């Protein structure tokens, strides 16, 4: 499953530079002027997971296949975008289907790089973009909710549910609050709210783009962003897009040496992924064999048949059981045979809730 993140922010905050570094491509043109990204760029990124390499080494797997994440680089928004300023709000539709919003904020001083607001203030920048997303949602719901109310009063059950939950969201938006604060009354309302694909209902990950010297510990700008994220129940990470871009093309050893010299233990990509997993409540399970070792992603709380369905719909439809080994047991006992002999290979049924790091082999019959 992985997850799909829409990268947003004002022009010239480092969105495209970060996107290029994350995807290790030059797919997005990075330039020192607003709106250099004219069309949304989509890049798939392999999720680094050292557990996968260890599993493959034990199993003698011929191929290693990590799970994938998708990043969508959206053109920079400016104040008034929802009313047609700058390039307008046509780009907002490109992020309606993403799972989370990665909000890149400029947290560095540099007189050579123009700022669209002529000042460095990440909190103000965040509020500018949030306001445009909020106004776009407000316009959408003010058109939709009256119709839902009318049809609900006429006896249409689905419209009545929509009028209730989207009406709650509309009231929040009118108060200047994001739709993600909406509290659905039940699972049906939660489903309708999710289907509405409101921009402000999506979880947010703030990426503080700092100078190289602040990459390890952040700075005064990023500290303010972390306070904001904590107050909102959002996530925040510190990344230096310039450093990430320098890492492109380096081999593993070169990267580690370069990062170590800067006082860093991991890449910004790894931090973004971990924060995204926390934000979206995701976990990783593995399938391991002589042909390939592969990582898969499901939501926390997923049961074994759902995990099987990530591999193939037939696996879920004809699910019988899941042969399960915890990652630590697989490593400690040197693979499947050792785990089986030690009684650590378990037969789990349809109600088993998959745990992070599980090594699974599915039995099914269609």
C-alpha cells in the first residue's frame, strides 16, 4: 500500500529541491523563481529498511524488493490562490487524493534566494497555505451541503449522513479551523468524510527546510514549527534539502561518511518516511523466500486477510491461514527452519492482527 504524499508550500521554500532529492531524479525543475513547477510531478521512492537486507541474507533471496512511497510535487501556492492569484487553485485538485500533506517550510536565511513574502517566517508561511486550502474546502462545502440537506430531508439516507458530517466540517471551516477536527458520529460518517477528500482533513507533516549547519539540531525557525505541530497533533521533521540533494548519486558508504561528518545518523528521507508512517499509522510486514525478500505496507490494525490482499486479491478472497514468524525470532533462529524447530512459527487465522516486522507466508484456496 505505502502512502502518497502531496508536497505543498510557498514558492522558493525548497519543495522541488527536496522532491528531486527524495526521488533521486531531476524530474522537477528547481529554479530560483516562483512557479517553476508547472505540472505536478510524481516520484516513487523505495523505503529504506535494514531489516529487509538481513532477512534476504538469511534466506539467500535473489531479489530484494522494498515497499514504495509516492511523492507528488505541487506548484507553489501564494496568498489568494483560491481566488485565482498566482497560478490559481487548479493545482489543489492534484492533492485531493493524497494520503497526507507534506508541508515544506523555509527555515533558513539566504539573501540570494527570493522569498515570495520578502521575509522568512515559517509560521506565517504555513498559515498562508493553510488558509488557501481552507478556503478551497469552504467553497466546495458551501456548494454541496445545502443540496445534501435538502435531499436528506426528502428521505435520502446517504444524503442525510453527508449533511450531518459535512455540515460539522463546514462549521469548523467557517470558524477558520481545519476539517480534520471534525468528529464523525459513527463509521458511516467517517466513510463519507473520507470520501469528500477535503484538503484540510488530511494529516500534515511539516518539513523544516534548514541550512546545512542546522541539519542536526534545527534552529529557532524550526523550533517554532515543532511547537505548532505539537499543538495540532501533527508531525514535524528537520531536513536540509541542500544536503539531501548532495547525497544524490553517492553510494551507501559515501553517504554514511558524508552524513557522519555533518553529525547526522540518517538521511532526511528516512526521517520523512518514519514521520509519515507515524502520521498515517502504517506498519511493514515481509514475505521472504529464495526468489525474493519483499516488504509490504498496511495500516496498523489490519488483519491477516487484509495483508494477504496487498499481495493479491485472490490471497484475501481464499485466505486459509498465515504462517507467521516475528522478525526478531526469524533473525535469532536463522530463518524459517530454525523458527519452526523452536516452535516460533505460528499458524494464525482470519482474526490475527498483523504486527510490524512479521514475516508471513499465506495459505489460500480459490
